[in-house]
C-alpha cells in the first residue's frame, strides 16, 4: 500500500553490509569494532564501547566487494563534520575521485547522537576524514541498493576460473540494473542504447524477470521522437531494433512487440534511406561504433555496414512476427550485401560483420588474440570466433581483472596495463603504477574510469549460449536446439531461462549430455 498520491515505489531493496577490513587509519581508537558490525541504530548508553575518530583522524574502509548505494554513519557524540570519499579502488578512495554522474568526494555534517546516510554510486572502499572534534562512531556500514532478482541462469564447468568469471559478470550486470539498465553503476549512470545490448543479452541468460528490458527500451522510445536518434547517436537507434528482436526471440512477447509497431516501421523506413547507390551505408552523424575506432573512418564504415545489415536482419524477424510485409527489410539486406568494406584491421568491425552475417573476416579477430580487445565489443569478438580460442580470451582478458582484485568487470581494460602496476584492492607500492588512476583511454581516463560497467558482462551470455549450446529456434523458446560446445572443457552444467521455466544442460563427457526441460518445450539435439 502507499499513503502518497502519484507515488512511485522503488523496485529495489536495501541491505546493510558491514566493514570487512580497515586498510589505513590515523588518530583513531578502537576502529576494529566496526569490522563485522551490523549496528544500524544510534543509542544513548554509558555501557556502549565504540570506535573513536579523533581530531584530524581518518580511516579507509574495505567492504570486501563492489556495492551500489552509499553508507550510514552513526555518531554517539556531538555534531561534527567529515570528508567522505568513495572509491572502486583503494587509490580512488585515497585520492581525488571523479565527480561525473555521482558525487564521490564531499563534506558532510554529522548529527549529534544520530545517523547520516550518503551516497548513490558504486564503490568498494570509503575514506573518511574528520574535519572537527572527536567523533565516537558506533558504526560505519554500507547501504547496498539493488534488485532482489534470483539467478535463474547458471554455469559451472571443470574450469573454476570460467565459473568465477560467469558469476562476476552476472553480478556486474545486477549492479547496473537499477531504476533502469545503467551503462555504469558509478559513472555513466545513464541509459545508452548501444551499450544496453550486451546487458540485455546477459539479462536474458541470467534472469526470468525481464521487465527492466522493457522499461529501458520504452524510456528510449518515449524520449526519442522520430526522426531523432537515440542518445543523439544515429547508430544507436540500430541497436534498438537489434535489442528488440533479441528480447522478442527470447520471450515471445508479441503483445509488447505490437506496441512498438509504429515506431519500428517508421525507423526502418528512415534507415533504409541510409543505404547508398552502391550498397554502402551512409548513416549521418553522429556515427559511432566504439571508442577505439572513433578516429578510424575506414574501420567505422566497415563496422557500421555490418551494424546496419544486422538491424535489417532483426527487422525482418520483427516484421514477420507482426504479420507485416518483410520485403523492405529483405531488400535492404540485399543492397547492403553488395558492399563489403575492408575492416582496416579493426577487430570490432570484423566482429560486427561476422556476427551480423554480412561477412566473415575472422582472421582479423584471431590475429594477436589478446590485444585490440575491449570489454564492450569483446562480447561480439567472442561470438565471432570458435569456442576454444574464445574461452582462452575469456580466461586471459577478463580473468586478469580478477587477478588484480576486481569483483566486477570494468569499462575498459588492456593487458598491457598489467606491466609494473599494482592491485586495485591495495595501496600501490612505491615504484609501481596505479592500475586505476594511471591508465584508461578516450573518455574513461584515470579515476573517471568505471570499474563496474554493464557492457563488460559479455562472457556470461557467451558461456550460457555457446558452451551450454542453447539456441532458441522459435520465439519464446517453444523449440530449442541444444548442442554444447565444450572447447576443451571436461565438464559443463548450467541452466538457461525460458518463459516456461529453465532448461538444464549437463555434459560429463563425449556423448554424455543430460537435458531437463519443461514439457512445453521441444528439444532438438
């Protein structure tokens, strides 16, 4: 029930998470009392023994895992004033955090015999500096804000590294599922249509509840009247059609699809005009593929040719489902097929051309396989190559973030950053580089770099779809092909969500495949 007219209820829940360890402290007494402490209520009692933050004192706390939300500080003394800094890394919390999209560095008044809550961001570490007199603090506790969703999807294998990567990718995605599907939980707390696509594929592989997909897609159409472009990026509207097709194919939600009909038809007609006489795409500005190729016109053209082709393939599926004439989408694909641009060595462009079905320049993707990768387009690079090398890329690239202390996956990463750099969960040793502050590129340099970015979840849907071998042959999973590809693994087991309930797949050796599925689903082997 609600008491408030026109109120909107928050669909998320709150949990209190205690301090895991204290990394640094100065002028404190009894700070260890906050470790594991779950007190959330101030009280007045002479018998209470609490930690004290003396004048000019400070401490740096670790909550053990990346969280989304803020902290609650409980003061049992006089009013005071503090400086608080949130960090996804130790270096960020101890330094000067970036203020984009959320405040991570501020001064607060602490009430007398009361509590203060602050923060709406992603963090693992918090540094607090006392700017006044002694503060007897009963507790400092994190307030985690997230969606209480059950992981219906699952993945286990004989490779524990891959298992941990699947779970970390799923958790990264969950932290970005807030009011809408965010791009980043700390920075870029926005609904970016292109960036949403890997996240939507991840949600479909992990959760039964897909309502946030609809909510986020609806937000973009409602705020983007045609002929405007989503997020003011002309190419991002292509991703809306692709994402809508993926959602419909996974759920069979024809009612939702019908509500998109008018927008879809107008959008497809508009984008058919972006095919030139020779079949080449001529999408107007802003033309965006990804940041690494933003200054490479040849690679961008090659990638956008594949993206536009993919858009019309998805459009053909949707028009058929809506019982509309699919001929315009089919004809657009034929025109685009007449022009196959060279990828100019770009793995992103080669991956989009391959995944879309436009072409298959896989040699570009397999050349120097661990470089030229990004956490965003890494998903498409995985889809575009055979299973065995794809698993090696996951182990090496995403696994390296875990080795350096990550509990969520990052906006960007380069294996070259590992040379002479430290961990994100420790102070950087003298003579080494700070893996967070000293690296990054494009718009995500230094501490602006997000260490919990939803588009980095790509290994999770890849492992669930490719390795478990789950492929929907009909919208809504009425008919599913199960053909696992172990890529050298000895054992895999997992679940994939469907509207009828999860499909379970277990492979214990050659020819030893066990499948459990709801009776409504026809399984093809």
